[in-house]
C-alpha cells in the first residue's frame, strides 16, 4: 500500500488562484489552458500583485518604490509555488473549500 501525501489548502491559496490570469496556448503541441508565467496575477510585478491580493504591506515604502522584506518575499514565493498543488487539489476534488486534503502518493486523487 502506498503512503498518502497531504496538503493544506488555505484561503490564501484560493485568493491567489481566483486572481490567476488564464489564457489558451495553442502554440505548443495540441494546445491547452495555461497560467501566464510572466504575469500570473495580471502584471509582471508578481510580489506586488501577491501583496495586494493578500493585503501584505511592503516592509519599506520609499518615494518611488516599495520593498518587501526577505521574510515577506519568502512567504509569498512559497504560497505562489504551492498554487500548483492547490490547483490540482481543486481540480481533482471539485472543491474550493479550505482544509487538509490527501491523495495516494503517486496519484492526483485528492480528497478532503
């Protein structure tokens, strides 16, 4: 019997996924929907977009720019990368409900 993998789908994952910029790429093979890798949330300032979506205020606000702390950027990047698993959980389970989901180790059969 295989081990189970677990993932916690959070409200922050859902907020990011709801704002993802989805298009159709027909330039590769058969084509498929895709999340724009340069502008996943609408523009190329990914940290700025994530901060706005999750209401994370920049650590430093200067006259012409804003900077997030290393800790803020680390957290935002972690969540952004986890949206791949979060999206698979949503698609597989058919649910946008936060919680702990599990699947067989080598499968995408996510269930709450």
